[in-house]
């Protein structure tokens, strides 16, 4: 028996493949590295429904992914009322995530909601989403894709097993902007080190490459850098101030007995337990770590959650701890001080508009 899936939103990450440009640039060809692509390649899932408020975008998406007209819904409410779905993807702008996730959880009754990152634009919204999904017994999975890559999972286990000794610090970076892109890297730092932030300091440049095509002046999401300390005592820095054409995801984990570095060519490992820095094979295994593969792995994980075979590796609660750091960066920048987390009111209500 196959699981039935539906998607709310028909933009780039849903299945049409424009991440940096205007929605006006979207063509008619499907994008394999997407929610729809992940469903399409999984024999245990049928993508049977899609919803959007833009009828032209809805029909374009339906044609691209072979969804018949009776599976295309003008508005998510109509889809939730008419269909019985096991998995629902929420691929709408970030400021709409709370509304759509809570509507799906209360009206749609799926087993799993697969929500795009960031989970929300404020901690208050994120906490409400988690509470609603918990009360409705729905698994909220957030698409922080670094958690779904097998090499990253293997590195995390190696760090937990003491490969580099006691982790002293971690340096990470990504292209701008913070909520749109940097959330992946900040979240991965918390995931890899299996810890929670305690103190945050940030600097926001205000630059926004992806918003060059936007007419809305109220988008806050921007290039950001800063540091945060963890409840384990580890010091973590993040640099997300550069443009996409000169930056990429990167990580460096420094431990008492070695270091791990991830750059464009993958993970590398140096063993310093004997006093020298000897490069050895990284603990990554022979796994495909492509962007497309992260969607395949996420869909497989959602199926496992539906069937009760797994525990959520990218939960709404995890994503809430990440958005606390992101909001902390902004609060620190605008107050000129350091911010303690978990956040309390009124900082929980601080909203960083993104899309």
C-alpha cells in the first residue's frame, strides 16, 4: 500500500526549481531536487494533490508533475477538505508556515507534515506549530536538508563516538541570507554537536541578494554573521555575509584529538591524537550527498515515520531551537548586546520577515 502525498505551494522547492530568481522566471520543466521530485522517485508514495492560490502556477505545476486536474486545488483548504493524505508538504513562504501547518494538522489529519525551512519567522509561531502538531499527533518534519544526508549522519555519529575528542569549537558558513539559507548551517551545527545554544551575538549587514527582484521593502532576512556558545561549552561561529557566487556551505570542527573539515569537495579528517596532524579517511562512508539525494532521503524518512519505523530526525522542536539562534542574531545586532537562549517574551515574538 502506497502513502498519499499532497503539496501546498507550487514554487521552486516544491518542484519547479527557481531558488534565487523571481517566480516570473519559472518555466514549465520540473525540478528533480524538490519535494515533488522526492515523492516521484519513491515507489511507496503517490503525489496525488497540489494546492496554490495562483491558478496559472497551479496548472503549470500539475502539468509538469502529471497531477490530473481533479488533483489540483485552488487554495489549501479545498485540498484538505477533499482529500485524505498521509504526508503533506508545506512549501509556501515562511511567513505563512504557521497558518498552513496548523491548518493541515487540524483539518487534514495526515501522519506527517514536511515543512520547508525555516520552520517559522518567530519563535512564538514555531512553538505554536509544535504544540498543535503534538496535540493532533502529527509528526512535523522540517526540511533542514543537512540532517538527511548520510555522510553528515555518519560524521555526527563519529563525533559522538569521540573521533576528534572533546569538541572545542566549530566554524561554519554559507551564502546569504540567514533565514533563507543560513538556517541550514546553524541547524546543522546544533545537530552535529547534539547541543543547544545558550548565548548568541550577531551582526546583520542588511544585504539581501535574493530580494533584488522583490518589490516588498519589508523583508528583513539578510546577510548575517555571529557566534553562539552551546550548553556543552563549545564555541560556534557562523559567517553568512557573502554572496552565492563567492561562498558555499562549509564547516570546521576542532577537537582535542583531531579536526573535521567540510568544503566543496566533501569531508576531510585529520587525526592529532598522536601529536601530529595526520590526514586519514573521513568517517563518511560511500554515500551520495547530492542536493537531490537529500529530498529522496527526506521522503524515505517521512514514509518510515508514517509506518512507525523511525524517530523524527528533523523535528519541529529541533527547528525551534534553530530559529531561537537566528532571532538571537537579530536581537543582538539591534540591541548591541548578547542574547541568552532559550528566548523569553518579548523576544519570542520578534518576527524576521522572509519568504
